[in-house]
C-alpha cells in the first residue's frame, strides 16, 4: 500500500493542474513540490571587474566524473551575464549561520553593485579561478564554464569543478560533516529549510539484502541560530 492510500486501496482526492492552462503557474507549483532544494550561492565577476553574489536554488550535481555541477538562471540575470563574459564562477555553500546574508544578496541590486560589499561579507581569493569566495562559507566549489543551455525563459549553466575548498573545522576524518556544514534549503514561496535531521540508512547491496536495514539516529546538528549577524 502506497503512502497516503486510504482503506481499501482507494486513492485520496487529488487536484490536477495542467501546465498548459494559462490560469496555472507551473513555477510556483514546482518550487513548492520539488523540495527541499539546495542553494548555490554563486559568486561571479563581470568583464568590468564588478563582483556579483546571488543565490540560485535550481542547483545540483550534473556529473560525477568529471565533476560537473549545474544551476539554472531563471531569466537573464547578472550571474549569467558574468559567467558568459568570464567563464568562471564559485558556488559557496549557503548555511544557517549566513541565512540573512544569503537572503539579502537576492535583492535586485544594480549591476554595478557588489552584493558582498553591500551586505558586509568578507571575500577572499580563490585558488584556481579569479572569482573570490565567501570567507565564512564552509565550502566553495571553484568552477569554470562547461556549457550553457537555453531552455525557454531559463538558462542551464554547467560548470567543471576545478577545486573544492572546505573549512578544516568542517571535516571529520577527512570528510565534510553535515553537523558542521549546516546547509540551508529552499522550499516554496518565501519558505526556507533549516539544516535537516540526519539519520544513517545502509544501502542494500543485493536484491536479497532488501528489507534488512533500518534508519539509525545520528548526532543532532548544532542548534539553530536565534540571531544571525549576516556577516
């Protein structure tokens, strides 16, 4: 019996939204149901040297080997213009401690305004690209442009990951710790997600191995910040 199926196997009532119906807004439906979504806090530099920092929540890993990440620019934003011009960008991890700054950098600043400077963030030089990274973000993915793909009103950006920079304090036995990273997620409308509850669940190694594993609790993430300074 599937989740939510009623007694006797009857499916609960549903409401269907046709995406070709002019009264339906697929964007609002997708952002409320494709959840939670990781946030790419993308730093770029324009051809004129002006910096830009903006969150993008259409973000994922596109390829494991070679390592390629993807994010989507909904509309032709400053981030996309800069990536086209320089072929470089940095994805900074959006964390609970930085939630106010992440949100503030989504504001419609003028193209010549550096969001990092306007919101009081400290930037430091990257190792392999000319785009700086956010000092307080525990993870930075330094990327060069792989390709751009026009999709309706959006552009899919694929980036070759040249280097992954992680705060030493966020590593446990050489591996990034979820409790230390404390990533944010985007949900629908103005809703966000705090760092998730984490549990361990071993993957079945064969068909005969199914049904033999159960979730195991792990150490809870550190407390949510009551007040973030956004710096």
